[in-house]
C-alpha cells in the first residue's frame, strides 16, 4: 500500500519533522499539515526556520530550507485517537532517519514520540536518545486539536539548536 503522504527526505537536511499520521484534510488534499487551525506553517516562519509562511501545498519547497517531513504512521490517516498501536512503524522511521541523518529529528507531538520510544517522554531535547549524529526533540503538536497543550517555546528551542549547530 502506498503511503498516505510521500516522505520529504533527502541527505543533509537540517531538520526532519515527524508527525503521527496525516490528518483527514492533509490526506484529502495530499499536503502535510493542511488541517484548519494547524499552526505548523506559521510556526516555521515565527521561529525563523522559513523566511515566509508557506501554504500546505508548498510543502515540497521545505527541502530548499533544509527541512524534511515524514510521519511514523504512513499507511493510515486521521486523528491520533483512531490510530492503533500496530499502525506505528518505528522500524521504518528509524531506517529513514539512519539513511538520511538529518541534524535534528523533531516529533510534532508526544503521540508520535511515545510510539517511537515505546515509553512516555517529555517535551524538549531527548538526552541520550540520539540516532547517530541526529539529535531528537519532542515539541507540542501544532494541530488545532492540541491547542490546550500549545507552547511555541519548544519549537524555538529546536530552531536555536539548529542555529547553534550551523
């Protein structure tokens, strides 16, 4: 079965952002973070990771900014609440990161991170969990459904880590 959304990955990226799965709107239009109220595109701009606010359909342009996208669930779409534990492909994500070795892997939300680690985790840098040269961060989900947990500071921490490692 083909993935719901294609990975946006390449060698030498500064950052790869990994969500749980494509949302319904994203799956429908074929673009990452297309749901109404999602902060993702504005957040990239506010943290200085992109010079302008891109539209979801422009997601392929992130490569020019050294940013890639993937999800830990590639075969299904929808909200985190409908995803089953067997949907999460930890081994597939690990292989993609080992191949491409971005400087930073940032989980967009705890659900994806917890599925990857197999345990609860906190936001921020994940000490002693790096994959080769790739540093791992967990940031609050940019989904409009997660507004109650939103704290942009963790995304600024990721941006600072990238500028410190320039």
